[in-house]
């Protein structure tokens, strides 16, 4: 699933093609990928100019010249690509915007993603803070409110917004924190380490244009390269890069979780004072 680095890379590659362009034609092929249900995208998008595009969490937020906004979520298999109009449309293409010389196409075979009309509403009323600008003090506040395993807390978009399975596993490994550690039991050292690790993992992933495991490509069809640098994610049984012990995989909250039992020991919870 595309997470912060992949979504940011899509936004970066969309920007030069989309910003300042007028939407000349809208082909909306599948109704049930829009929220609110039944929303008339064609009427609301036709003739509008794209003012700006930015990422918030895993959302691609598009602002229009009439001050309305919408966002696109790529879900598991979503792709938002710029294509020449004469290129055959792939199956599962749900929306096409003619922006003159090029088309913006949204394709999502599994349909966990979608298009969300915001109008003049904020794009992030239901989201936690962004991890790249998060301070350790804020992270402490975010995590002290939950007794859940740190892995699950970090996946919760209302706690911190933008992380998913890949970058949570990689950040916990870098911070040497066991994924089952209760979020409210992390020491201040662990939180400081975690905050640093999240940032450094995300920055490296951004530099490598994200991770392509199966479907992910940027708006110009380019794949990410960070998957080659994953230390634990999807590496069950491989030797740990630090201690050579095989990477362990467990299922936590229905999600696959990979970590090193030696480098990420589960410390006995400290009593609350
Ligand atoms: Zn290890």
C-alpha cells in the first residue's frame, strides 16, 4: 500500500503536469469510487483549473480555482498517472481528466482507494500530525493516550498520519523497539529514538522514490527503489543486517509484522509511577 513516501512521490511527479491546467473533459467511469456516494464529479470538475496539489498523510489533495478541494486515496492498488490521450486505457480505470495534451487517469483494481469530495471542508479534520515535522514531545503526547502495541498505534492515522506497515516496521527496527511494546510504556529515550528513526527512514525512502513491492508507480510510471533497502519488512527468515539472526514475522492486528527478536527485545514494562 502506498504510504507517505510513495504518495509524496506521486504528488511531486503530478505537480508539473497538473498545476495551472484546466480540466477540459471529465470521464467518470465508475460511480462507487466517489464519496459522498452519487456525487456529480463531472459537473464539479469540468472547466475548473487546478490551483495546487499537496500531500496530507496518504491523501493526494487537489485544490481548484473555485476554492473547492478533493482528495484521492490510492488504497492498496490505486494509481494516479499522467498519460497521452492515445494510449489505451487499462481495465479498472475509473476516472479520466483531460488536461490538454495529457490525461490524468485514476485506476484502482481492488478499489480500496477512492475519490473524496471535500468542497470547502478541511482535508484533515480526522488525522493526526505529520511524522516528518513531529517533535518528540508531541509524539509522547500522541502515544501516552493509548495502551495498544506501538505497532498498532503507529498505524492508526488519527495518532500519526502517513505511516503504514512498511515504514512502521522499518522505523521500529531502526529504533530497536519491539512492535508489541505498549505505546504508553515507551521510555523517553525510546520515544526520542523512534522520532528520529521515523524521520530518517521516511527521508531515505523519499530519496529513493518510495518502495515498489507490487503495484506502486509514480505519476509518470516510475517505480520506487527503497524496497531493496528494507531491513525487516517482507524479509522473514533473512539474516538481520545488524546481528545476522533470522528476521521474525508475526501477525498483529491482522497485519504482518517483521522484526528482529535480538535487536528489538521486548523489555519488561516499567511500572507507572
Ligand atoms: Zn538483529
